[in-house]
């Protein structure tokens, strides 16, 4: 019995110890910017589940960036679920000497690691910083709320575009753009689960503008924010069909496809063609009917030889 008791106590001790050992790993916080880049001096501008550090940036600008990050991270936490990330905003290229974050021949502009839960963005173009971070944090939130596993693409990037557009306040403009594009490209087919998120991502924020965020705006309006964690491509294809019908309705005033516009154009072209032919025929007839003036007889003796 004593042996059995010792085994039970040992098992309990091992179980409790394993719990204490596992907890710090599961709840480990992301590495901070000063820990990751100790060669420069960082300023903490926002602390919480999403922590923001800046370096080489004026204080007022850093506070502005902090407010933008706080806004987008709040949206994401409310819509998708809680998540953690460290955002490093840099205004001096010397912060990352070397090619650690190089992206092809264009150099580094924005970089994130979904597994390590951090984002680093250049700030030479201030207008792109808030939208770039919103785009990155959307990927972070989706990854973490998907069990720390890759979310299907292009669903993840399209959702991220929605948050980028919200920071820019351009959803109305994008709706007008996609309404026209959808009207002339109704046969487009999107494979919503073609690939998956890459854990490490590099991109250029200036080239990251897409109007497709309007699609997610429609999806959330019709199905609620719960749809943002949907990973079934068939479900997104169904929503895509609904969205295209809604765009057609907004543009033409009817939900079913129509070729009335083409028939109207054909009639207009026909009328114009008939008018051109009639004008041409009239000019031709007028020219034919016009008689040449009679030539007067020569002066007598004018052509005679002496």
C-alpha cells in the first residue's frame, strides 16, 4: 500500500509540475521590440494585448500611430477575438542593418511573423502606417483565433483588406469601384481556399490597396462578424454569389442578369448608322442632279488662223 501511495503522490507531483512548466509556454508573451532589437532605443507608446513601440519618430507622430493601432486592434478583438502582438514602428533604416528583413530587390517595408506574434513597419510614409498595421494585425488575429494555425487564403487577406479600408474610411469609394468591376466581370470565379497564410510575410504597403474589402463589408452586414472565422470555401462562395447579386441590383436596379443595356446600345448604333447612310445618299443625289453650266460659244475668229 505504501508503494502504491508513493506512486500516486509522485504522479500528482509530476502532473502539477507539468502544469506549472507548461503554463509559461502557453501564456508566453511576444518578444518586445527592445528585446528583439536591443541596439536602438525604443519608446513605448501603447501597452496591452497589442503593444506598440517606436524609434526614430517624433513623439507626436508616435502617439498618432499608437492611436491608429489601438483603433484597429480594438475592432479586431471585438470582431474576431482576443489576440496578442508586438508592433515595432521604425523611422530610421539603421534599426535593421543587414538583410534580416529584406524583401527581394525593393528592400524592407513591412514584415510580420505570425508565429512569433510581431509586426515591424517603416514609417517614412506616415499615411500608410495605420492601414499597414491594421492589415498585419488582422492576419495575426485570424491566425491566433484559428488555433495558431494558418487561415485559408485569400480569405485571410481579403478580411485584412476590410480592416485596412476601414482605417482609411474608403469603403464607400471601394463599393463604387467593385460595383462597376462586377458588372463587367460577372464570370470571375474565386477559389477562397486556394492556399494558406504564410507564417512570415513581407509586403509593400504602398502597393497593398484593394477594393475587395467591400466584399467582407457585405458579408459582415448580412451574416454578422461570426463569418470572419469561417474557413469553409463553399460558404464564402455562397456569400460571393449573394454579393454579386447585390452589386448588380445596386447598379441596374434589378437582381437578375439583363442584356437590356446591350439591346439599347444596338438600337442607338442602328439609328446612327441609318442617319449616316441617309445623309450620304442625300449628298450623293444632290451632286448627281446638279447640272454643269453650259459653255458659251467661242468668240468668232478667236481661234482662226491668219
